[in-house]
C-alpha cells in the first residue's frame, strides 16, 4: 500500500465526526416562541441596542412573503421588491388573484401575501428558557406589533417620550409570547419602568455601563460583539430566487409567469403604497451613538442580575423576577 502522500486524515475518513453547520443563524438570532416557553408561554427581558455602524438607522425593515410551494408544501421567505419601491410580481399576483371572480382563485391570493418584517439588535437581560444567552447581543426579527410598541414609547399619546435604544436610560422590554390561533402572539409584551444600561461581559463577569464608562470601551464592545445587521436588509433577487418564484406561479395558476402576468395592470387599484412612504414621518431611529455621547470616563460597575437596572429616581421598586411574575 502506498504511503499517504497528501497527508490526508485517513482516520477521520473512516471515523468522521461530521459538523452539521447551520448553527451560526441560531447563535446570532433571538427567537422566542411560545413552543419554547414554559407552559406554552415564553417570558424574557431584553433591552434594545443601537447599530454601531449607523445608530440612527437601528431598525431595518422590509416586506417579506412566506412563499409555499403547493406541491412540496415547503416554503421560504422571499424579500418583496416593494421594500425598496420597485414593482413586485408577488404583489401583482396577489391583487390579480384577489380580484378574480373565482372564489378558488381569491383564496390562492394569500399564497402571495406579504408582511412587514423588522430586525434590530437586542441584549438578553433575563431568560430562564435560555440562561446562556444572558448578556449576549443578538438580532431579533419581529413584526408590526412589537414595532408599534417601540413607536408608542418614542411618540406616546400621554407622557414623556422615551428612546428605547438609549445605552444608559433605555428601559427593559418584557418579551411575552403566547400562542393565539396557531400563531405566536406578542400582545402582552411591553416596556417595564426599569432602566437597564447596556451590559458588558468583562473577564466573564457581567457589568453594566454608567455615565463614567469610557466611551471607546462601549463603542469597541458593540463593534466586536454585535452581529452584522446589514445582513437583514432587502436582498436583490438572483437567478435562483427568480426561478423559485416562477415555479410557485406555475404551480398555483397552471400558467407560465408571463401568461399569468399578462393581464395585470401596471398599477392595480388598491395596491398599497410602497414601504418608503409607509414609514412614519420621522421613522424609528436610535440615539446618535458617537464617542462623545456614549459616556464619560470612569470604572465599570459590577452587575447583579437580581437587581439589574433599578433606578431609584425613575424606576419601580423590586427586581425583574417580580416584574415578570406580575405580567
């Protein structure tokens, strides 16, 4: 037998330990669901974190369509071009089918329906379902209900506005996920009247920042420990996505995309406005995270999770365990 000239690991060839991959997404994203909760209810506490590259654009938004192949019953999210103000065959097919005189085709319209999707960075403050996530900065993809809660904090009907992304004065956000009609529901999620400064992991010890924490320390920590939020912007369709969408159109309508699309008007009546015009006038933005605005000079303060974020002037007595038990 010839010697292994290329120095391949023949032992691993016969006795491999195959890496499954696909874990990066789970490591970078926060995914609280009712199924993962205790007794069908997921409870945790997070705080919102600004995007260090562009703090004034700390929430990324787009329209997405969960496009299911009726033959294989497998689906995937497809970014809708209306997210950037472009025409979308997904929306055109939706309105074409919904306006059909056929009840059967009207039902098929839902296959091409879209929904608003948002992504922002959060830091996990307390999570009994996943205690190893405490202190980590993750991406949370959420829907319009959570977005509305953030907007209500920034632009309250009554009371003073609050910036959820403020690194020092941002309030804790209680995540409560239940199951309603088969879907995850976030109606009971809400802001707590407890300020929770950003937490740093220093030498495996969780410490919260204060107004004396070195600015560069906070900036560099966010830069080194934040997932890349740019990955959650609208993605232009490549050939593979075009083929997948065309495949669904054929499966749903029995026609080639060009034929199915032929009688659609350029601007169907009732088509919703594009995303660019659906944002509030001022949008949802965070504070401007410049090195001059983060904090002053001084030492970090040790963090006791049981007492986290209690502010004697602005908070409420108690701890996060008590706050959660009252939800």
